[in-house]
């Protein structure tokens, strides 16, 4: 909380253009960058699929994953199948 307050107190703001980009839908590039930054050789997620699976089948899955994440951001709710940690 202290760190958040510190940022707020600085009075630094982002431009309208930057704000629009931050509030806009995710892009394929942003999603791919996030996936590439994830470490492999970990236990699979609740869906039973590993990071390596998503990376290997990125070309097949990317647009559907993008749709799921953007719909979740727009609605403010993740699908039931993705809600567990």
C-alpha cells in the first residue's frame, strides 16, 4: 500500500494516448510476450496444460486465447474454468 501511495503522491500521469493503449484490448503481441516470459518445467495449470504446450501450439491457440482474455477484461470476469489458481 505504501508503494501505491508513493506513486499516487508523485502526481505523475500518463498521456491520453498511453491511457487509451493501457485500457484497450490486449494484442496478440502482448499475449505472446507474456507467454514467452513464463518459465517452463512447472506444474500444469488447472486446465492440465503446461506452458510448454501453449508455446508449442501458439499458432493454433493464439486467437482463441486472445478472445478469452479480452472478453474477460471487458466483462470483468474470467470463465469458470480459469478462476482457480
